């Protein structure tokens, strides 16, 4: 069977559009950044290819990356690391993303760069891609085995956290009583209230958390 050119071209065009639309999105991790969390969990090494590419499914994503590098001078090696960056963005499918920045080639340049970490998420054409990039607060003193996930939850930046409502409802005694009941007897409404209370608590600042804890104790 022979197909006419008029019929064949639209079919080929549709097939090409389908292939492009179905292409997998990915993020290329530039050196010397290291991934610590991907979508709220430690990165599985097998996900990051030899080309330092990370596959991305359509939807919202979060990366926690950190600048870690070494510089040699006069026979000595100096290690330097910055505060982690939290990168939140959403992909539709087919995007090729990476972080763009001016690579610091000396220790002094790296120290200056890490003061503000001017980094941008860009696409394959080098165009800025919509994203929210935040620097995690600096932790003073020697830090061994930092729990970035816990820190993000305390800041309200966790990948799993829900956005706070514009006006949080007042917590009445009845609300607290319902939230403290067993989840097996609360029903759907009670479960939703409990989850909302958890999210508000996790996203509150330390002073607010402490005040809330004192209030809870005073109600017992």
C-alpha cells in the first residue's frame, strides 16, 4: 500500500511532536556541586549517570546541593565548602536543566563566590528557568553528619511540606482535643485537622514552636 505525500507528512509531523513531547527531562549537576537531597530524600547513586545527569519525571522537584571544592597553592591543598542551596522547580517534560554560575578558579574567588552564591537554573539554551533558589542558614561550629531534611522541615522548606494558609485558624480547646485523639477514631475531619496542625508546627519558627509547646503543657 502506498501513502500519498499529503497524507504522510501530517503523520510524520504528529509522530515527531509526540517524540519530542515524550522526551525525558533531566538535570545536569555541574562540578563542584554535590547533591545531598533529591525530592526530600538522599540521592540514590544509581540515579546520577556518569555524565552527572539526573532524570526528572514531570512535576515538582527539589534539589539540595552544596559547593565542595579544593584548590592547590604552593604545594598546599585547601578545602572549601558553602552552605547548601535549596532549588525548587517544576518540569513539564523534555527539559534539559542545569545550574549556571561563574566557576571560581582560585580559593580567593571561591570565598567571594560563596558569600552570596549567585546561581541560576537554566535550560539547554542557557535561558533562565523558573525556580526558587534559597541558601540554607549558616550553621556555626564543626558540623558532622548534618540532617538537611530535618533542617528543611524546621525552616518550612521541606519538599513534603504544604503551603501555609493566608490566615491560620485559631486553635480552640476543642481543636486541640480532636487533634490529640487517636487517629483510629477521629475520622476524616479529625485526620485532616491533625495533619494541618503538624504542618503549621513544622513550618513555625523556633520561638513560636516553644510558645506552642508551653501552651500545650498548660492545657494538660
